[in-house]
C-alpha cells in the first residue's frame, strides 16, 4: 500500500486513482464486445466480470465505457507492482525494440541469466541454486516434478486436499477440485497421491500443525511408501482452494520429514510468491527452505513468465536438453521481471503488503464480529480472505459469496472468490494500491455484506 501523497510514478499520471461509474456495469461497449465474443471465443473460457478493459494502473482498471474499478484481484495476484507499472512498460518497450525472441535453447541472452541470478538471491535458503524459466505456473509445476523424478529416480508425487497446481494433464491430476478444472478431462496422469492438509476452520477437532503433518505423513507412508515418493508439492497458503493458512508447524514438519526421507520438498509459490504475503516468499513465515520453488504470477509485472529455482544438485540432475521450451524465458518477459523485481525491492513491496494487512484485517474482523455469516478472516499480507457460511453452522454459502462479489462489482470494486466450496472472498490488491482506494473498497464491501444501501459511486 502506498500513501495518497506518494509521488513515485506507479501508474500513468492521467489514470485517476478513483472509483467512478458512468454507465451500467457492464456498459454498452462491453455488451457489444460480449456479443462479438459469444460468436467467436470458446464457451469454456469464461470471465468473472465481463467489463472489457481499456487501461489499468496502480489500483484501478478502466473499462471501454469509461468506468473505473478498484482492483482487489490483480489479475489473480499478478500485477502486484501495479498494472502497466511505468518501469515495467519501459523495460518491455526497450527489450522489444532490441529483439523479441531468439529461443534461449538456440542463442541465449543476458536477461535470462540475470533473472536466474535474481531468483537465486531472492528465494529462501543460501545454498547453491539453479533456475529454469518457462511460461506459466502449470508449466513450472510440471518441470519441478520432472526434475524431482529425474533426481530421485522415483515416480510418486504427493499433493494435498484443496490443492491447485494448474490445468495441464499432470497438474490437473495434482489439482483437487473436479468442477470446473477436471470434470470430463480425464484420464489423468498417474502416480499422484493426495494427503490431508491442515485447514484449521474445518478440522473436526482442534489439531496442531505438527499433528496435522503427522496425520498426512501416516497416510503417505501407508498408502504410497516414503521410499516411492519423488516429490511432495504444497502451496504454503492454499490459493484457489480457499486461502487457507495451515496451522503453525505443519509446513516445517512436512519439510523435515521430506528431507529425512530423500523426498524433494516443492513449495508451489505461484500465487503466494513475490512479496504477496508480506515476505518475498510465503515459506519464509515459518523458516521453511524448500528444495524447489515454483513461481509465476507476480514475477514479471503482468508478462507471462514462470520459474523453477532449487538446489543445484537437483536442478543439475537432469540431462542436457531435458528441460526447455520455445518461449520459456522470453527476453521481453525477462526484461519485465528484472524491472518488477527492482520495484519489489526498492519500493519495499513486502512492507507494502504488510501495511495492506494492517489496514484491512481490523476492518474485516470488525465486519466479521457483526456478521454471523463470516466464519473466519484469514491470510497473510495482501493475500487475505473471508469464508462465508450459513450463520451458526460451517455449511459453506457459495450463493452469498457470489452475491457479494457481484454487488461489489456493480459498485465498482473487483473482488474474486475461491475455495473448494466456492464460499471464500479473497482480496489480492496490487501492492501499490493507495490507502484511499483501499478504504473506499472496504466501505463498499461492508455496505454490500451488511446489505446497507449506500451511494454506488466514489
Ligand atoms: N499453482 C498455486 O495458484 C494458478 C488459476 C486460474 P498458471 N492459479 C490461478 C485459473 O482458473 O486458471 C496457479 C496457482 C498455483 C499453479 C497455478 C497455475 O498457474 O499460470 O495459471 O498455469
């Protein structure tokens, strides 16, 4: 979060950082585009809020009808440095003018190397590291599994309940939720096993982090066998599965067990990485040092880039030519990443994420205290959520969750949902959002949750 008086150029100066609705949502130009879309875009690709974007920056998105929305989604935790951040735009333009592509596997370039140097420095642990660059989070997860299998000579992959790891065949198998991600798309990749996670709100009885880890380990040892497991892949905070923060001690106990059994511990930091949770990587909150880290989303200020970084001996266990891809580590995406990483560090965006938490959590807790439907406020940094239930029960209320997201959008605030049960509202503002915008967004959220009628526009 930045203060309203901050003068750093974090967005185009002529894009006002205010919420302003001038038409119905969606407006007439968006409706025209929706009609064109229906005639040409595959129906399987849907959009949460069908307003067509014209410009975006800082904490706002402007649509083709001139409406300006407060962005509490960052394109799913991607534009953490702000959308079209001027430093990223300049880096992209400069690189695109020099060259747009060669294929790193054919003729390499410095930008790829520089990103790998930065990742070695930023990821947890001071061991010798190597990295590879790809295009998407799913591709990073696929490669982490390939590397772990090659390095260990084992086949099995352990994932967790409520996990989300992507939409490719292997990562669909690793993802927990059937609809919409898996239904009808099988058969899925084999040798993927699912263990129980730590979901404090939904445990039948309170269970500590280490005890929840022991419960998972017992399942793995009985149903798979520790010596069969190549990799244990886990999101340090569950993302699509509901922004669930495991009980303290869960991740360290799993990491220690993996280490003791020659299993590669992979932290999927695709959603949690890059300052989002108030530290550069979410594993740092519990001092966990993963063997491999998968990253994407926030890495490059909105350009498609993803990475696997890990212990040199694991990464280098793969034969030459065993890893790659035509576009992996695109020079334009790498230039964007170098600019974005410079911003994360120089603007202390991890500190900005903690400031967002400090500003949002007290208000969310106060709202929860007078709203029986809010079962929990949780998350870390600028990865926050509320879980909605039928009052007095733990029964998920997806309909109320969808209503709140829809009505927030109608009033100019973009809020995303998530969760296996579709009953979690998640907040992922750009880390450069102004305090004023954040307060305005919270006013709207409060009025929508409590059903209060307030002015629809800022
Ligand atoms: N691992 C932890 O959160 C992507 C998915 C949106 P890709 N999450 C958003 C959707 O519905 O497709 C994600 C993630 C974690 C892996 C991925 C996959 O990253 O870049 O979408 O492939």
